[in-house]
C-alpha cells in the first residue's frame, strides 16, 4: 500500500498500475467516484485521472494492517483541472486486500463527494479559454 500511495504521489501511472493485480477491483463508494475492474482498464484511466487531479497528494493519517488486509485513513489534496485548478482537500479511507504476490487485489475508497462540491462552490469560475471571446460564464 505504501508503494502504491508513493506512486500516486509521484504521478507515475505505470508504477501505480504495477502495484495492482490483473483482476484488480477499484471500488468507489462516493457518488463522484467510478468503480473499475481489471488492471488494464484501471491503467487506461490513470493518465486522465492524474491530469484532472493536478498536484495530487495523499497524506497518510493512519495505517492499520492485518494479514492480507489494510485500511489507510488519508488526507487527499489536489487542484481540479476542470474547475480552473481550484484547490480541494478532503479526508477519506482506503480499504485494501492484497493477494499472495503482494499486489493490491481490491481497493475500496470512502470519501465525501459532497465536500468536494462544497469546496468547489466557493472557487472562482475558471478563466475563459484563450481566443474564445468569452467574457464570463454563459
């Protein structure tokens, strides 16, 4: 799990995907999250995720481990590209199950998507795209 989080913090999609099993389940409980199954499908989405979550950083608050299972309480910070790089900071918890090869087989992510909305509601509108002629929101 620590290697996985370090790869996410390094924004290294290949290293992140290298930490998960072929049949990896990436399960989200938040309304804004999207569950995906399989390393190949997960890897295919990582570049877009890392581009959208600019300056992504996970800080571990607590790590609990027992045999092939672990839970990590975290603080996640990023700047959301689609919201004009507005800063967001949320808390959440990962639950992990690791396979016999030491790869993450299943990850469940718990975080409050309502908190993301609350923080973004206070963010200024992104500037118009260069050359768009737009002077503000339509």
